[in-house]
């Protein structure tokens, strides 16, 4: 026999209360009823979960392991129950897990989150701002926002706009090291890359590739831009991150005639969740919030 949710909840309350009597008061049950549930749970698992003494109760190693298991199991059970109710009622509720590209999350989503939360007050939003490619299935993520990455089976993609990578450097750096006129000349320059992602070759419009070998790797795009502004080297970044700095003369755009074609910037969500009211509302919110600066008309 396996442990049932009622037994798990009683066990977790018992762990928090520290005694049979304390758990009984919290649950509104008699002490013998709590003892009976604990005995039934230990019997079904065929293991002792608690060491009892006259003064206190201590979790056994098996009890510590089962406590973590029960906590996660009940969390998932409550979440799925909430999602089922949300689907049946058509009301947004439950937990929504979103991973957003840090730059776009900070500039597009966070300043406007109140718009979403007002419409969906019953939703618990867990928003992670990250500079990595997450594993949607393994991490049980509902939506990934603002990334350019390949999709996979079970994922639905929705395009937010177009982006392009720009090579940029500060005027001071270029005055000291010269302006590269061809992609091959990048080999003689100091390059700034992102430490969380392998530095892909610069893919050129004519199909050629130039290897990028950074002398400085950072795990944050804002730090990369700061380093470029300080004249530490040439950075390769999305146009929407640096277009204002380029327009203001803080950074210079390099080798624009050699840039690869623009690529889609998208959000991704699991096909199995497309009917969730909370997910539908967040997709509408995210699409409206993501206003990317336009690429040049002649690109």
C-alpha cells in the first residue's frame, strides 16, 4: 500500500508541530487519531519515520527523506488540482512559472507586471530572469520569454519580433586599436563574450564564418555593455540592447555590411498547457509588453 495524501499532510503537520498533541490541535483531531494515521503511514511504507521519546520526536533518516518527498508530492498535487479547477471554471488561477531573458524581462515585463496581476489576481507568478537556455520539461516551466533558440516536440513558439546581433565597441577602444574593416581582422582584436553560452562563430551574410575567441567572458549582458563602453573590447550583442548607446555615440557599430540576417525572438510554451486561462492571459500580456526597437528598413 502506498501513502495517501491525507497521511502525507498529517505527517507534515506532525513534523512542524513536533508532537502528537500539537499536530492534533492543528488538525482538529484527537491525539489517538493522529497516532493511528502515523502508524498506518509507517506500516504502508514499512519503515520508521519518527523516533519517539517522552520529551520530543525526531525524524529518522527515512523520515527526513519522506518529508521532502511528501512536500513535493503535495505541491504538485495541489498545483494540478488548481489547474483542473481553473480549466473547468475558465478563471486564471494557480502557479505560473515563467523564465524570461534577463534584459527583456527587466525592461518589458517587470515594469508592466501590474497590468497582468490586476487581470489575474488569483495567479501566483514565479518569474525568473535568466541568461541561460532553460529545460522546459525538466524544470516544469510554463513559458519561456524573449529567447532565440530551437524549439522541441511539445513546445509551441510565438514570434515576438526580429532581432539582430551587432558588433559594437567604444570610440576610445577603436582609437587605440583601430577599426576592423573586414571580419578576418577581428582575430587581432579583444573580444567580449558571454560565459554562460558558447561563443558561436559570427555567421556572415555570404555564408562565411569567423571564429570568435573572447579574451573576456561575463555572465551578464549589462556587464558586457559596460565593459564595451569602458573600451575593454568588441562585444557581440542583440541590437535592442545597444541601439540607444549606438545612437548616442557611446558605442560604434562595426562591420554592419557583414552581419548575418535577423532572426526571430520568440516566446515558447508547452502545448499541453495551451488551454490554461493563466497562460493565455500571460501570453497576451507578454506580446503586448514586448516592444522591440525596429531594425533598419534596408536590412
